C-alpha cells in the first residue's frame, strides 16, 4: 500500500475503502439504486439550445452518422 507524504510526515491508510452494497432510493414514486460505478454512463442524447450532445461520442462521429 502506498503512503501519502504531506509536509514531511508520512501517512498510510488505516482502514480499507468502503465497498458497501448499493442503497435503494425512492424519489417521486421512482426507485433508484445508488450504484456509483454505473453513474454517468448514460448514452441518451441531450439537446441544449438546438445542439445535440452524446457523452463519450465525438462531434466527428455524430456528423458522420447524421442523416
């Protein structure tokens, strides 16, 4: 395990990282799982002021497949 060096003092992690199971959340009658590993992997296109954005897709790929 690596150590952190801060202002000349060396620190090491005392406890392992939290690996808790996802928690089920409810908001406005919809259920969600708080799974952080899957967060941010949405592929749905978003439109803002007439421009379409897709996460992880370059503008060149969208322009090549337009039509």
